[in-house]
C-alpha cells in the first residue's frame, strides 16, 4: 500500500510547470545521497512519485491553474488552390518526385510570405494544418528550405486525419492485416 504526502512540500527550482525531478521530502533526509533527485513531479497533472521510497502525492483540484492555452484563430482564408504555379509544381517534382495531384490532396498551397531568415518576402510552399474543417496553423517553406509559421498557430500533426484514413483503407483491403504501433505501416505476413 502506498503512503501519501502533501503536494505543497515539494520544492523545485524554477517554474512549477511540466515535468521536474527533485529530492523527496519524505526519504531524502535519511538517505546516504541526500541530494539525489528521486522524486518525479508532473506539475501539469498534479502527480508526484518517489522512485526510492514509493510515496505518492496529488495536487488538490482546486489548486490547479485554470489556464488553458489559447491559440490564435486563423482567419480561414485558405482556399483549395488547384492552380499551383508551373514553377512550383516543376520544382517539387524535380526535388521530391511529388505530383501535382498529391500536392492538391494534401492541401499544399503557395503564398507570398515574409521569411525572417532571408529578410524578405518571397514565394513559399504552404503546409495548411487543419483540425476538422478549421485551419489552425500554416507553415511556410522557402525555396532555400527556410521555415516559418503563423504566430500562435496550434501545434498539431500534419494531415493526421488523412493518414489514418489511408491506413483504414489499407487494413480493409488487406486480408489478415496486423496494424502495429507505427500506423503508417500495415503488415500482411502471418
């Protein structure tokens, strides 16, 4: 059975966010290595566990910060541009062997955008990040492989819904399919 201690006894340097390791207020004073950080603390979830003596601690829900991170809402000016410039399509085909059809399926567009690394506005390949139907982020890639993104955009996986749909189709079409932890790979050998 686990013992518990008061979460307020935890002492760490710096801010109280994310994951930190520190000394345990229960057992560290009695150890040979008193400064050994044996207490793992997850401040975002309000949980702590000592890997030496096994004590646990939970932060009271009323003490959680009710700060939910807010992301900038993009103005959803994205359009399904099917007329990518010939120069862009030829460039991507010659560099990466990616067809115009694939560019359109993944919602890749092109826009003029300021690139801080080049200190000028230039034509960019734009990766549009969607959450459902909402545009939540844009990442811009210049011809010189410099990247920038919209300030305050939501950090999500690129085209995750499309990748999962492709895997579901592969699984349905493949008899005796085994889906592993890597969802982009479907094994058929049994």
